[in-house]
C-alpha cells in the first residue's frame, strides 16, 4: 500500500494506484468488465470502423465529430503542419545516430523537445486554450514525420518528405516506405491507429497529465508520455507478441511452449490486460482485419490464441486472460509491411492524439498532481544528527 497525504489526513490507496479515481475527464473511458471503451460519447471501435483518423482527431481535441466542411478544413490544417522546421530537420541525422539500436522512439523524445523549442511552445500555464490546442495539433502533425525520418536515417536512407494530398495514415506509410500504399493497407493501419488513440488513464496518459499539471509546455508533456510508452509493459509489446509466434513456430509446439512459460511464471506477451476481464474489443476488431487479409500467418495466430486461452484457463482459473491489443496489432502491422521496430512508434503516432486531449483537459485545472509516499527505510537519527 502507498499513502496519499492531504492537508490533515493520510489516505491508504492500492499499490500502483489501481482503481483510484484521481480526476474527472470528458476524453473517454474504459469499461473493463463490459469489454467496451469510448472516445467522448462514441464507441471507439465503431469510430474505427466508420470514420477516418482526422475525424477522430478532431473529436478528441475539439470535442465533437466534424461535419464534412469542418472535416476537410481540419484535414488540410493538419496536413500543412507535417513539414518540420529547418533546424529540426537538420538535427535529425545526429539524433538518429545517437539513438543507435534504441530506435526511433528513443529519438522521438529528443526530436519532440527540439520541435517544441523551434515552434516556440510556451508553458500551458501561460497561454490560452486556443494556443494550447494549436500547439498540440502542430506537435501531433509532426510526430509521423519525425518517426519515419528517424527510422529511415537509422537504416541509412534519406527521409521522405510528407505529402499534403494524402490522409494521415497514407502519408505515414508513404514516408516510411517511399511508396504510396494501397487503399487496403492504408485503411487497415488507419483502423489500428484510431483504435489506439486513447485508452483511459494508462501509464503514459497519466504521465502526460502529471507533467501538464505543473504547467509545462506541450512538448514536455508529450516527451514524458513517450518515455512511459517505451516500457515493454506498456507500449512495447506488439513486436514481442510476434516474437512469441516466431518462437512457437509450428502448431505442435504451442502447448508445450506455452505450458513451460506459464508454469515458470513468465508472462505470455499479447495476453492479459490490467483493465479488461473480457475479450479486449481492440483485439477482436484487429483479428477481424487480419482475417480479411488471410494467409498462413493469420491462421497460425488464431490457432495460437485458441490454445493459449485454453491453457491459461486451465492453469490460471478465474483470471479471465484473453488476447490484448498487442497480439493482433503485431499481426496486422506485419501484414501491412511495417517493420517490427516501428510497431511501438506507430502506436505513439496514434496515442499522441489522446495524450494531447488529456493535456488540454488537465491544463484547465490549476491543481498540481502531487501525491506522497510512505517512508519505509532505516529510522532517521535525531533531527540534524549526522554520523561523523
């Protein structure tokens, strides 16, 4: 247990703040027992099935779905912000080289700081709501450009300049590969991006809000969120879920491979979720997308899912462990031609929108987020006494 200290009381809260309500939000929510989550008043999965990425972006930062005229204007506004300031573009080769094997997500932390400085981002505490919103839109529009440039530079390739005539998802794939993607792959990636824009008070979103509560600028908030997302227990699992499929390799190895790891207490990447006690609705949608592509990889993934859920139900009864978003996200991104080192960065390209909506909401509250911890170390000596 940890402790939350108010002016006159100590309040016991669960380890990891599990289940603790720390604020109110209009951005969205996750109803884990129902297997349902939403962005504002709309089902996130239905938005992924029926709307484009820019429309959902508008919903998150402006609070409403746009009509066709506003949708076109917002898409044009964000497309025009994809190009990087010259000084940021010039620094990217050094950032990519310094990132080394850590990859584009590590480089994004530095690149976002540079972007914020170049764009003149000011503390959210010191600016009005319109300027805060403009800063988040500028940052989010540039994130795909930064990520794809860092990836290509790390591969010894020249960055591909963004195009304003392509949608967010199509432009992202174009900058990554240098080739305009086919509509089928574009739509599959777009649906994945929409499905991961926001997901309650996860670690990275909470981090962004803590930083926003200090009044820091938008870039600082996003950098902190990226740092939280980079952890393998948060956003770093899609490629690891594919690694599981690779390690199992053949259907006859599923049972012995999974049993060995579960009995050893190892985590099976791609299964289980901190909130859902039913099937993850994102996983369900992404499974459907993968099955539309079809092929041996998809068939094997479905078979692995079936066996793993059966084994987990047997060895961990009552736990309700199902596939989470990472399992089929990896399969879909692989089918669409994304390299594994870009799986989590692609996640970040979407989640930056959700972080931004939460930053904007937090910026309206002047109360800094400042919990306390219970000290459990050696008992201190008398006040001021230090051994000679």
